[in-house]
């Protein structure tokens, strides 16, 4: 009888470890120990730490896509409310973790994009895909006259995601919600201000 695969357990452990210690700070030994798997199991499933990190990133982005769909797909709310709902949803999840963890996509962008061209390209693709539903929601808000149309929806979506990543970095340093609240307050009283 074949042994059960430890692949999913290793990926789950890798996600937790990379959140905790980063891409460079996480070793294969750390991951296999956290998964309760022999070190050889890692090399049976993954040819390199870089390819492993790529799969961890895919797994994390699948989770993020679900959060985006949950918030932006709530058609009972206006487009502007849906944008705010996403940020509030994420704020709640960050609070649950004591404001110690941010976004693995942002963390990898800072840490791994300079040392891995493969991960840099993957992150670029992720940001492009991630931007699309936000741009569509912003375009809808502009079309209904809910927010101003001074800027292109793609540019505003990029601004929203990039600025939010910056707010999460400050949040991790401050270990509080202050930077997130500050960003939401300013963004929704200026760029995403509701038109009369």
C-alpha cells in the first residue's frame, strides 16, 4: 500500500512558515519539521525552494481571490461600498492575527522579487490579475457617478492595492490598526470620495 502524500501538509506548513519568517528566512528543514514530514518528502514533491515558494504563493493567491470575490461580488452594496468592504474584511483578518502578519504577496514582492526572476514575474502576473476586479468595480462606481472619473480605473486600482500594501507594512511595524484606518479615511475622503 503506497504511503499517503505529504505534499499538501508541506505546502500548508510552508505558507505558515513563510508568513512567519519570510522567503529567505524559511528553510526546507523548518517546513518539513512544521509539517511533521521527513526532509526527503520535500525533494520528492518540489525540485527547489523557489518552485515550492511559487506553489505557496499560488495557494495564497487562491485564498485572496476568494476574499476579493466575497467583497466585490456583494451586489447588494454599491461599488464604492464594496471597495470599502474588501478593506474592512482584510482589516478584520489582520486584527485576528494581532496585526503581526500582512500579505504574503506584498512580503514576497519586497523580499523575493530581487533574488528570483521567476517569482518576480509571478508576482507581476498576480498583481495584474488582482487589479482587474478592483478596476471593474471602480469603473462601475465611475459610470454610476458614485465617484469621480478623473483617473483611469486601472490606475486607481493600482493605487488602491499599492497604497494598501504600504499601509499593511506600517501596520506590522506599529502592531496596530492605525495605518489601515488612516489609509481608508484618507482614500475614501479624497480619491474614492462619494459624489453628491
